[in-house]
């Protein structure tokens, strides 16, 4: 169970890392205006959060044998998962995927709110601070 959780986290964090790279690059491109860069990053993090939530919603209906988590399973865990009845492996692995996707979406949602807040503070500082 811990192996499945760790592998699910690995797959999700890899995807979020690539999304973060794109968000960071966009912020760098908009670095001439800090408030704009932060607001844009907040919106992009919110879209990432919604994407993770949509993936969590869709997880139970997706064939687990076509998922990245299935391909990441090490030898003994893969043999164990293959030995389970198909419905049981599907239920177990998609349940873990869904739980971890929601956990990551919550953290990224908090990050989006925080970045939006920083963008608002930067805008207020520019508007009223001179």
C-alpha cells in the first residue's frame, strides 16, 4: 500500500513539476510587471488544480492497466497486482490515485490562492504606494 502511494505521488509530482516549469517560465516572461506575473501564475495554478480534480473524478472510470502508475509498479508489486482479480486491482489502484490527486489538488489550490494574494498586494503597492 505504501509503495502504491509513493509511486502515485511520484507520477503526480512529475506532472506537476512540468506544469510548474511552464508556469515559472511564463512568470519569467512577464517579469516586467510583478503584479501581472503573479496574477497569471495564480490563474495557471488554479487551472492545474482543476485539471488534477478532473483527473481524480475520471480516475475510477479509467482502465488502470493503461495508467502511468501501473507501469511504475516494481516487479513484485506488479505480480501482486496482476494476481488480484481485475476488479479488485482496479478498485485498489484507482482509489489510491484518486486520493493522492485530490491531496495534491488541495495543496496547489492553496498555492493558487496565495499567489493571487501576492499579486493583489503587488498591485495595491503599485497603485497606492507610488
